[in-house]
């Protein structure tokens, strides 16, 4: 079956890079096509209609022509640039964190509509509540789920026993929670409090980021949830998350 020479889509810009004197390549995430790399010719010219359209964290309506190496942007219209996410360094960094992880956990042309919706809903939630980092933790856990890496949170990953309160630990290298009697070799096992486990289970059971309850976690529990999910994400990426390093250093999330 011959593919049409042009197609239309809606995409979230994740990153961009300059090409030549006036062109740029943009990496976007779409519901129908997954991650795309497209060439925007002349987009860096001050007089170009595409100027500024491909900044990270911009939702675009696009017409794209298929090319040999890269598909080429024919038209682009900004739907939203998520202005509330870009009000300050903290919220901008959180938004870029979402973009970085969508990019890192996605393969080119592998569609995952749920992940597209999750990213947009998370960005909206960040803009709606500038102080809360709970939407980011929801994003972390659901990203792992949609990528096939959801950690076990209800049973010991080694023996299968149901976890008893206050008798659980966490090992990203083993795939989730452990009972006190199981210690697999060659993995880092970390303590996991009952309060943090309850928050992780809440994030797992909640249907969407919009349905998250108002939850004011003690600082210690909040940090433990973040560290636990960060450990799992870094284990599967096999590298630190650049935006998380910045957020940690600035104590923003």
C-alpha cells in the first residue's frame, strides 16, 4: 500500500537542532505516528512564518510532506505554547523534564496515544498547580507503565508473597518491591516506607492526572517517592535524567 505523500498531525515539540544556516530539525511526539523527526526549512529566518514555532513544549498542528531522509514541514500552526508552564525556571524545568523522558522512552514511528495524552495532561497539570510536584510523580509511574517497565508494588518480585505492612523494600534492578526475606544478588536494595508505598500505589490506581487527590505529603515522604521513581527510571535509561539533575540541584522537584 502506497502511503500518501503528505499527512496532517498534531505534535508536541520535544527538542530541536540547527541545520545549515536557516533550517532546523525538530523532534516531536504525536498520537498517531509516535516520535517524529521533521525538517523545518528556513524556520530560523527572522522573516519565516515558522519562526519560533518549534521551541520545546509547543503543541503544533502540522502538514508534513514525506521525504527521503526526513519528512518536511509544509505548514505549522501553534495550538498552545503552554504559557503557564513557562512562567518561571521551576515550572519550565518540570515541563522540559516531561519532554526529555517522552523523548528518551520513545522510539521513532512507534505510536503510543496514551503516552501522548499523558504528556499533555501532565503539562496542563503543572501549569494549573505551580507548587505541586505530584503530577510529575504520576507522570513518572505512568510513563514506566506505558513503556512496559511498571515496578511491582503489591508483591515480592522474588517469592511472589503479598507484602505485609512495614515489611518491604525496593530494588529497581529486580523490578520492584521485595519482602525482607528475599535479597537477590547483584542488585541495589533500598528501604521503602509504608507511607511512600501507599503514595506509589495511589499513583498507580489513579485513572488520570486530573483525578489526583489533593495530597500534602511530608517532605521526607515526598523525597522518598521521588527517589524511588527516579531510581527506576534511571535504571531503565541507564543514565541520569539531565533535567532531574538540574531540578535536584535547584531543589525544585
